[in-house]
C-alpha cells in the first residue's frame, strides 16, 4: 500500500493550506461568527479559483475527476482551520452528482458548481439515534400526468443547507428508492447553527414539483455509498483536528510553569501527552485504511462494516483527545476566546454526524446478523 501523496495532491494541499493560513485565521473567523456570518462568499470564490469546488466532477466541465483519496487530502487543512463554510457537504453533493446525474443536470449545473454559483448538499435519511430528533416524515414521490414528480415529506438536519442553493433528496415511490435534485427555493426551511458554528436546516417539501430530468440514478445502496464517503472525509478532518489539539497541548505545557518548572516536566503529564498521541496515530491509521478501501466506488458497499467500525473507533479516539486537551488547558479550554474550545466543539459534532455511536453499533449488529 502506498501512503505517499502524489505531486498533484501535495500541490493542492499546499495551496489550500496557504490560503487558509493567510485569510482564515482564528480571530477573523471569530469576528465573522460574532456578526452571525457563517458563509463568506469571498472565501468560497477563492475555493472556486483554486478548483476545489468541482474536484469530483468530470474534467470536461472543469473538474478533476477526483477520487476519495484526493478529497480526503483537502479535509485536513479544512479541519485544522475550522472552516465553517459547507465545503465538506457541497463536496459530497458534487461527488454524488458525478456518479448519478442525468445529462441535463450535467450540462445545466456542473460548470456553475465548479464556479461556486451552485452549491448542492445531500439530505440523508435519519442517521442519528438520539431521541431529541424531530419525528421523520419520509419523502414520497408521485409522478403526475405531465410526467413531472411531486415530492412531499421532510428532511431533518441537512448539513450545509443554510448556504446551499440546491439539495439532493432521497425519496420513495412505492418500493422504489429514488433521488432528486431540487432548488432549495422550492422548499420550506428552518435554519439554525450547531455548537461548532456550522449551519443546518430542517427542510419541508409540500407537493414540490420536480422535472423528470432532475431525477438521479439511484438504487437502495446509493445512500450507503454517500455515508461511506462522508465518514471517510469526516475521519480525515477529525484526525487533522486531533493533530492540532495534541500540538497545542504540548506547546501549552511547555510554556506554562508551576512550582518553578514547566508543566511538561511532570511525568504524569508527559504520559498523558503520549496517550493522546497514540490515539491520534491509531485514528490516522484507521482513516488511511478506509481511504484506501473507498478507492473502488463500485465495491464501496462491501466496506460498510469497515465504515461503521472506523466511525466507532475514531469517535472514541477523538473524544479522548478532545477531552484531554480541554483538561490540560484547564478552565480556559472551554472559553470562546481559546481555539481549543472550538476544536473540541467541532470534534463533538463530527462524532454525531453521519451516524453516532448507537447508530453504527446497531448497523454493525444488523450486518453481522445477515452475514454482512
């Protein structure tokens, strides 16, 4: 197995890292969020100029036909800079469209996705076990006499949809699984922010009309493939945040003095840092293994047990690193003025996105019962 980045991956990662280092520092981010601005159009346009927004799309439309491995490389600088723009969620949307879009959608939207004008996110069916989620109303599709589809139902916790222009909705028509691309202007949505300052919406569909050429190629495994891709990219982001927390914790213990000597000189704290580093490296290994497994999109369904097991373990590792980083920083570790708190909150949300612990345990149990 080759764990080395290609020259193209290194170049893209360095370009993104430089952009975010120059223009997405923690103070600027906090200033924007204090004025309730979660989406910075100028940053989004710079993402477009770097060619990031259409990476999964075909080269004929200005994309790069990027693989999951290419996309995971981008999530590391996005995670370490705590980007609140819906880059991950729009990337999942364009990734899904690259495999399922009709010719009409390709011609009409792909170029505008690459330029950043069109932002497409995916509305997944409920994948969280918490009892605090609103009751889910499955989206149903009915074809009318004019050969158009009418969609009704609700989608909850649609990540990134507060800044999106379009949404991909999974629906049922009898026993058939379907998916459609809809303009969000045709939907009712209620926006709010999560504890990590990213935006989500509850979306309601009430007899929304959809042209037949906006139907995507879909089967009962399509949503599993999206889940696998999402968990893979989230894992890369989580590992990058764990790396930042470990480095910041080490620096803090070296600078902070107690009893006339740096805190880093105390053996018990040295051991704690080592434990945090071990958790990071375990998470990195699992993340890399999942990235390599996801390279074959057609066989992705075979790796769903690995997806769930990776999510479960990285959830555990990231929780440990996040909690210990806060503990080592003391009370300051949970203050808004410290970036440690923001990294911790992002890790907390990652643990619940695209399936929390209980969800993936139940999913694994079901897969084992039916023999995977």
